[in-house]
């Protein structure tokens, strides 16, 4: 099943440890990026956001305000 085969009445969640940083600025990815994140975007983040926009998805964590933690 591909994303286009999922009825609009259903919700599709894609998860994983994607090594992409989407950065703090949403700029031209407003439909996929909620404006909350840390740091700067890298090439993995560009690919992730491009994929999200192409399939009308969103990076859910970027829509949630959270505290920055130190690892």
C-alpha cells in the first residue's frame, strides 16, 4: 500500500530514527514544519521535509514546544 491508497478518513503514522535535522526555521515548509525545533537544518532535514510536503505529511515533533535538553 502506498500513501495515496490510504483513505482520507484514516491516519497514517510513519516513524523511525531519521538522521535529519529540520532546524528551527520553517520557511517554505510551513505545511510540514510547525516552527519548533533546535539547531540548523542539514541535508537529511531537507530530504525529510521535502518528502513530508510531497505526501502532505507533517513532522509532528516540530508542532510541539519542548524544553531543550542536554545529552
